[in-house]
C-alpha cells in the first residue's frame, strides 16, 4: 500500500484491540480496490471515548468500527444513528460525512448474510438463540426483520432476553419466548436453527449445550465464537451430521458491510473468499 500525503484514515476504537482481524479485512479491500485509505486500531479506554470522537472529527478520520466496550456508549457522541442501530441500542460502524458522524450496526446483518449465503431461507423459521448480550440483540433484531416465525432466547439470566423480546414484539410480527431453563432434546427437535451468541467455547473446549443430547432433526447449528474456529458446539453438531456455520463468516461479513457503508462499493464473493484465506493462514487452519 502506498501511503502518502493524500491517504485517508479509518479506524477501530475499542479496548483491547490488539487481536482484531479488522485491519486485515479492510486494508486488503482498500488495496484491492485501489483506494488511498488506511485502517488502524486505536486502543481507547472507557473514559477516553468522548475525546477520541472529538479527535476523529478534528483529524477528519473518514469512519471506522466500534468494539467492546464502546458499542452502546458511543451512541451519545454520534450525530445520527440508523433505525437498525436505534432498535439494537448499539453501533459497531460509523461514517464521518463532512463532520457529521453517522452510526450503523452491521453485526446482525453480517450474521444473517452468513446463513443466506449457505442457501437457507429464514422466512417462518423457528430459531433458538443462546445468550442475550450485544451480539444476540443485533442478531435477533435482524432475524425478526427477516420474518422468522419465533425466536427462543435462552440465557442464564432473564432481564436481557426480556428487553430483546420487548424490542422485537413492539416492532415486528416475530414471536419471542424467553427462558433460563437448561436445553433438552425436545427443545432442539422443535427448531430449525440453533445459534450460540454466548462466549462459551471462546478459547476453551466448553460447549453451551449438553453434549450428551442426540438431536433427532436436521437443524442448522451456528456459533458466532470464532476462536477457536471449530468450537466444541460445532464439533458436537458435526458429530451428529448437522450443517454448521462458523463464527468467522459473521466476522468477515460485518466487515464487508462496513466497507460498503464507507466506500459505496459492494464487495463480491471473491473478496470474501480472499479474506477467508487470509484468516485461515493467520490461524494455521
Ligand atoms: P456480551 O454482550 O457480554 O453478552 C454475552 C451473553 O452471554 C450474555 O447474555 C451473558 O449472560 C451470556 N454469558 C456470558 N458468559 C456466560 C457463561 N459463562 N455462561 C452462560 N452465559 C454466559 O457479549 P457479546 O458482545 O454479545 O459477544 C458474545 C460472544 O460473541 C463473544 O464471544 C464475542 O467474541 C462473539 N462475537 C462474535 C462476532 C463475530 O463477528 N463472529 C461478533 C460479535 C461478538 P448474562 O445476560 O446473564 O450476562
């Protein structure tokens, strides 16, 4: 990449950011599409967020991503957020339009694209989502906007599932059922898609469901955890010959959506494949 006096900067704001894959995604695309842009990471602690946003405006940074712990708090510093982000209550992408900072959320869209790309139709489907944090909320809102019939949210506590349920029931036709109960085989028999959005399995070989369960239907199993690539939940699913979707697909897709917001360029399948190869090489799959 030829960085010069006309290069424009985009960035990630988060804490920590040292393990982020976003620079690999975006700098690959900037180079490929011959854009004189550069993506860097800024390690921003919680109490420095406001100053960072002022800095973005002052320096003319074109846009960027927002990650933990700023996805919710950043909204108060933005000039505008889209309807999707308002419903989710969190932003993971922003664009600087002549000093006006606009916020978007590409997490749920990125996840849903990973399902649709595999040829699945979400209309009238029954879906179980494990976890009710920020990622769950953006995925559930996006699923509801795609016309799924019912979302069963399972979480260890009930407050966050209820908040997601309320947001969905007041804005969409999708039904929501919340529970803290342990998952049984009968629960899985009743759904089309199972999605893990808890961090269970991240960096460990723990599984968010009881691995002794033998599913009797042909459900699709998705994990948004991407480290390790093949999580214990996905190993369990593969053992029972179920279709799986890996967390890396959502990670790449949310980045492609953000690239589209900043540049107006819609990435193609070849871009996705190239980025997947970069990722696989980086973790030695
Ligand atoms: P979050 O806001 O902290 O939410 C985590 C959720 O999981 C909460 O509902 C929490 O329950 C539940 N949970 C946490 N630890 C648990 C445990 N030990 N046992 C049972 N439930 C537990 O996190 P997030 O931002 O949604 O992220 C969740 C995971 O998704 C992380 O691993 C993150 O790396 C991954 N992620 C992946 C992508 C991608 O592109 N692939 C994007 C975003 C996030 P309570 O409500 O009771 O606290």
